[in-house]
C-alpha cells in the first residue's frame, strides 16, 4: 500500500518537469508546446511526438 502511494507521488512529481522539458524541446524545434497533446492519440501520437522531440534545434526559433 505504501509502495503504491509512493509511486503515485513520484509520478506526479515528475510529470510537471517532463511537460516543461518537452515544451522547451518543441519550442527549440520551432513548434508550439501544445503539440504535446498529440501524444494522447493512441499508438501514432507517441511516435510523432518522439520524432519531433528528437529533431535538431533550429537557430532562428520564433519562441527564443
């Protein structure tokens, strides 16, 4: 029971930094942070999101 509560606390504690890093990474590739919501699409969404996050940064980003 303690393990489940600890796991839930850890998951919530790491969710916010994950969202912040993913938004920053998408901004570095000149995309909106809202595109993280594509990850909610079953199967394909995660693949597209991983592809976007793995791309090289653009130097003239409009978000910089």
